[in-house]
C-alpha cells in the first residue's frame, strides 16, 4: 500500500561544521582513509549549494566564514523598521539569531 506524506525535511550542511569534521579527520584519520570526496560541488544555478569562495575556504582550512551584520531600515511609518542582514564577505555565513 502506497502512503503519501505531507511532511518534508531539507538537509543542509554548515560550512563551519563541515570544516570541523575535516579538521578532526585530518588530525586523526581513520585507518585506510585515502582522501575526502565532496559530493556536491557549487554551481551558479544551485541556490542551496555553497558559493565557490566558501567551498575553497573550507577546503583550505578557513573556519571563520562570512561576516553577517544586521541593519535597521526605517519603515514607511515612524517607529517601524525593516531588519536586513548583510554579508560583507565573499563567503557564505549563517544568519545571526
């Protein structure tokens, strides 16, 4: 019997977390580890993939990626503001809470 589901989960990989994993693997590689393959290279049309700059930085060992900072933009009415988060780095970053 085929059952349909209405719930979906999207998996994402954090550049910082992947970098930490790479650090651990390099520091203490499992026996017979031959190398590390990346299964999802960045493309210009895939909006879920990291940018090429981020991928290069993670592979090179960078761990402090991106520079996100919030900006308050005055709204149409006094006392109302829009919040915009800008990343001034060429690398991806996570949105601050």
